[in-house]
C-alpha cells in the first residue's frame, strides 16, 4: 500500500468512528433543554405550524449533525427564524448537551 492510500484509510477510519460516536455533553441536562424542541420536532408527522416546512426528526440523530446544525443556526449560516432564535439562545455547552441526549435516544 502506498503512503497516500494509508493516509486515506486512516482518515476514513477516523471519520467512521467519529460519525457514530455520541456527543460528550451532559445527557441529563440535554434532556431538560430539549423541551422546546418537542413543540415542532416531537409532533406526530414531524410537521410544525408551517405545513410547507417539513421538520426533521431529531431523536436518534447523529450528534455531530445536531451540533453543526445548531451552530449554523446560531451564526446565521442556516436561516429559519425559529431555529435561529433557538440556536442563538444556547451556549456551546448546551448545544453539546442537547446533542448528547438526542443522539442517545432511539428514533420514534
């Protein structure tokens, strides 16, 4: 195997393990913080008050996806008025906590 192939294999392996790992936040605190998420993301059919906007299921979602999405809403890189307000109200630690909890529960 060439050196480039070995580096590629090492990077791919690192991503594979990272992608499935749970966040390092406090799951118990995350469970408390997600009460506002349930209003839209916990409704059967995963739709909110705006029927033209599908709301993704977040239970069991990949932790890194949740962390990235919330940081993007917080910074304004993703735009949805409700989610931007939610993201901006959270500290980095609270985002980690939410991701730890949501990624640890079974999808509904």
